[in-house]
C-alpha cells in the first residue's frame, strides 16, 4: 500500500521536483504489486470456479492506485500525456476488479439465463469518462488529477477511440452493452479485437484517403488477456466419415489449418449498480510463431508466413470485399468470431453442468447482431454433433431454441451471400451441415406450399445459378426462434417484402425492437451543462429512467428555464465552432443556425440531397435572393466504404461545394459549409450537443432505424426528415408541429418508381433546374472537368432508387419552414425542449428491456 509520504513525494515529482531512483526494495515491491494485480485481473475477467471462490482484497483508493502506477509504472519524473492517461485508466480499472470478479462468479452459477451477444462490431468510443460516470467517481478523478497539474477534460482527449466498429451497427451494440449492465442483465459481448479499425479518414484535395487506424498504438489499458481460455478455430482441410460399432455415422474435419483465438476482456460497468459485464474480444494468433528450420535456412519471409496469415484475420475491421481475397478474409472473420465464441460458451456450460445439454436452452440464449455472425448456426451444430456426439435432432433442438437474429438492413445487397465453392474450400464441414439444414427445412416449405417449385427456389438457403451461393440471412431465419427488426416500419417492410415468404411460414418468429441509445453517454456524459440543468429541475433519476424527461414539457412556459436552455445550446455551439475550426479549418459562427448531417456516407442516406440544397442556397445568395434567409452553417461528416466509388464522389462534391461557399466573402455571412474528416464516436459527443437541426433525410423505406437521430433529439436538436426508420416513432412522440417532415413515404416511393422521370421533375422545378445547371456547368470543378458526371447522371437516371429529384422541392419547402421557425428563437427553444422531453422512448434501456422480456427471458 502506498503511504501518504509516498503520495506526497509523487506529487512533488509531478510538479517538477527531482526524485531519487527506486532502490532494490522498491523494485521488488513493484514486481510483487504487478504480479498480484495480474492475478486479480485474470480472476476478475474469467472466473470459472464455483461460488466458494475467495473474494478479492479491497482495491486501493483511486488516488493511491494512480500514485502507485506512476511511481512503479513510469519510473521517471516526466511522462507523456498518453502515459498519464494509461496510468489513470489502469487505476480506474482497478476500482472495478472486485465487482467484475463477483459478477463473473454470480453469472457462472447460472442463476439467470446467460446471454451471448455476437457482433462483428462494437463501436465503444472512449471508455474513461463513461467508466467514471458509471462508477460515480468523476469528482474523485478531477480532484486526483489536479495534483498532477492536469485536468480530466484534457486527459480524456488523449484516449483513442477503440477501432472496433464502423457505424450505427457497432455503436448500437455498444449502447446495448451499457444498458444490459445498467439493467443488471448477465450479458457477455463477443467480438473481434481488430488491430486496426476500419481506417482513419483523411481529406486530400477533397478526396477521401484511407490511412491505418492505429488505435492500439499506445496499448489498450482497459483490456485483460485471458491466456487460459484460448481456443483453436479450424479452416480448410476436408471431411471424413466413419461408422461406429452401433452403426452410427460420425464426421471428422481432418487436416485443418488451425488458428488460435486469444480472448481479451474489457469491463462494461453498469450505472452505479455494481455489475461489471464483459466484452470478450478475440485476437487471431498462429499455432507456431515461425518455422525454425526455414528460419535457420535463411528463408525469413516463409518462416513467418503462417503466423502472418493467421493474424490477418483480426488485422483490419471489415476488409474491402471488392476482391476475392477481401471476401475470403471477411468470411474468415465471421467464422473465427462465431467458432471461438461458441467454443467458449459451451466450455463454460460444460464446466458447470457436464456434457448433459438437456438444460442448455434454459440457461443460454445467443443474439446474432445482424447477418454477419449467422455462420454461428452451422458451427453450433458442428460442435454439438462432432465434438459432443449429439444426434442431429438433439443438436437442432438446442440450436433452434437458443438463437435469435436481429436484422439491420432492408438493402438486399447488404445481406451476406457466400460462394459455395469458396466456402467448401475454407469450411468444408460447415457447408455439409448447411446443405443438410436446407434439405430438412425445404420439406417444411414443400408441405406448406405443395407443388410450388418456384417457392422452393425462392426460399432455399442455397441460391442456384452459374455459381451456387449461400444466403446467410435465410439460414438465420430458418434456425432462430426470434427474428426482429429495429424500427416499426423496418419490421413491417421485412414482413411484407424482404422476408415475406418466411413471415407467412413462421409469423410467430417475427417481432420489432426499435433501437435506442444510452442516455448515460448521449446526454449525461456528452452534454454536462444540459444534464446539470435537467438534474437541478428533475433530480437525477432520469439517467436510468429517461421517460422522466417528459416533465420538461412543464418548463416551456418558464422564461428563465428557456433562457438558460438557450444559453447552454449557445455555449455548446461555441465548443463545436472551435472543434470545426480545429478539424476542418473552417470558421463557423455560433450565432448562425447549425445544420448537421453526420453518418456513414451512402446514397440512400442522401448526403447528396443535402449538398444540392446547399447549392440552392448558394445560388440564391449570388442572385441576391436573401430575404428572410437564416444564416446557417452546414456540417457533413462520415466515411465511405473503401470500395464504394459513388460515396467517395459525394465526399468530393461536398468538399468542392464547401470550398466555393467559404471562399466567397459575399456568401459566408449567410452560408458556410464544412466536411468533417474521420467522424467517430468522440466527434459525435461534441457535435450533437451543439446541433440546431438534425438531417435524417434517407429515402423512405431504406433506413432500418437510425440512432444518430435519437442522439440529436435527446440533446434538443430539431429534426428535418422523411417517414423512414425510427423517424416515424420520433414524430409520433414529439408531434408533427415539432418535426420538419418532407418527402414521399415508403408506399409512395414504390409507386413513383413505376414511371419515374427525373428529367421531367427537373424541368418543372425552377430551383432544381438551376441547381443542376450549375452542377453541369462545372462551377464546382473548374479545374477538374467531368469529375461529377456520374453524380449528375445518377440524379437524372430513371432507375435512381434513391429518388433524389423526387424529394428535392419538398425538402426545400421544409427547409424554408425550418428557417421561418428559427427566426422566432423563443419558439425554437421551446420546440428544442419538447424534443428532449419526448426522447425517453429511445433510451436503449427500453430496447433492452424489450429483448429481455420478449426474447431472452421469455418463458
């Protein structure tokens, strides 16, 4: 234990005083402390013992722990910011160790059904601030850090966003983990420990340039390597069969190339409730580091080839699958995650109950987060059949009663489809099992639709063609007892369109769970000034019960409250102004309206429609048509997938338009624009508190849910949007008078496509005609002729499924209503309050309560 005298000496050292070298006794103590801590960490993260396990010793105080880490971890008087951050993070993690260990002991007794949440993405963001909030030690940390001549806010900026996800899917998974822990639910997240994130986005001459996301450059202080739970994942080889003495046929997957899956655990603290759940991330490692014989013979590259091939699996998040190699690597990632997680899950069950699987479904449920981990279906069958010797019927009963599937997309091209030849080569035993599942399942289809050959072809897991493909979403639906969409409209469209046949066959499987976001990070943490105001009026119970925010409606007639609300928004806009200046070099004005669209760049999300509106405003200003125009700053941000050429062109157009807008002194008093590079969770934490207008303008029927819309709403932004995804439910909560609605709805979009003539629309729209003429003239690409021809052609295309031209005039009219409302700031602020007050429905706590009651724990 560090003494008060030790602490004082550390503080003096932090102030610049010299410190003598640690003597041998101190060095021995440091080594002993490190060994003790390592034991505690492993025990906390992976307790497989019974309830008789001894409790951990009490942890040091945060102050004493930090002093120890600095004294024995840094071993020098001066340290870099990231080193101090690591010391703080380790100290905070130590505060969770005992609770983490007790949580694992309790869960390993299977007092409640255990949930395994399989996801290829977990977009966690920074962990320090969230951990301090959940442990209720933020004030302690601020006080401790003052002794080291730094402050918490500055130190938080040092932490790298964990590069474990891409967009909404991964961020939703992170919100769900937070809610599961805060609701005291025994949920383990399973994912991949990517060495590099998707990519770090740079903007060079207006173009997106991808750079490695080296988020592990300075290590990850939150993780614990669990060496005793390593499993082996097979690839390639071939299958063999044999008959035992009783005439039963057995299958052996032989001559495989095995890859080690090494677990790294991260703590997920519940909000002030003592539960610390686990996010287990798998890293791929080779069985052997290198071939010593080849190394000794001088063939150094070949000596480590196997090691490199194995580690490629967890090297990069979502490799570009435009090539065959990219597709193979993505499939390897999905199988690697599924196999490692299921082996871990089964080993944990067997350690408690032995190889009697009769109670497995009573004690376990697996949630597949989108189609990516659906290969877990045949893998669970393989393990039960081949490893534990169950019959097909017994294995299928366990699989089909323990797995649930969440679908996150209405885009058919986004559903996983794998080439049968490629899968046969890589996963031969898995392909055999999938074909057997399909054959047995098609018997049910034939009984339901006798003689309907076309129905059999349409619903088959195996898609016939020049090359057979496996439809992984179909596999998930066939095997899982629950299939849920993530917003009311999304689920309806799944049942009426994409999965209509399956809904007719198994209507009882389908249900809706509208997405949500955690109020801890997305209001209490990221917007402390607004959170403080709400707490002063309502108390702090709303942080765990967001429905309490409805009480804010009573304060819309309180002038002092409305004024303070407006002042907080202005201060948040000032902070966002500084951030945009730092990241983009563009000077926003907090007195102007902040109009924001940040999300993954995709044609269906229609960043292009937003850009066309900016061009419309730009042309109006140039023509002197500025009466009643509200000065606005437009911020767009997001990454385009590396192989998505059109999305990259949209980024280029946004940057070129921003350059022309910002470089004209006649325009900038009324209009400014910036494209934010490398948009991530930490950026959103700064953006949503300072946003006035949230752009949720996807083509109706294309966005599954959206979660950015909820974060903005929670922080008092007003929404302009279509009847798409969760926008519909947001509108229901806040009312039409507090939402700027425009555009075709999903049914109108379907009808309009029958005879869609965008050229006719453009000719009859004065505003759109002028915008397209300016775009065609090359005004925004004077020295780069023709670079936007594909974008222009997409708007003019009668097969444009995003219906950009169709919604343009309606969008402009809604934006005019936005401007009119913004001119009356008193009215605007009251609507802002009502939006926050109506956001309770979109807490991820509500969503997870639905999963708990209607899927996971349902009797």
